[in-house]
């Protein structure tokens, strides 16, 4: 099983982790609420975990333009 990270704003792949190389308990998923788990974590038909996160570019854009937080999407 692999864990794939993708940006929730621009949908760019951020990275991939092979579960054999990491203890999933250390990733902090158990600290998420049930609502957060539903929103940010999903499994595909092959059993791989997909995590929705934020990439560095979108993070920097939100830091520079905090009013973008009110928008559903700010990527044009």
C-alpha cells in the first residue's frame, strides 16, 4: 500500500510514501476528527490511501492573500 498526497487547491501531486518505509501511526492521522478524516483521507480500489493536503505554492499564496481563505477556489 502507498500513501499519495495531493494539493486540495491545485490538485498537483505532492508526494508518495511506501507504507513499508513508514509507521502510519507516526503520520498523525489518528489525531484527525471523523469529519476531517472523511474530508482529507480516501482509499482507492487497490487499497492505497490518498491524502488531501496543501502544496507549498498554494500555502504561500494563502499567506500572502489571507482573504483567499473565503473562496472555494483561488486557482485560475
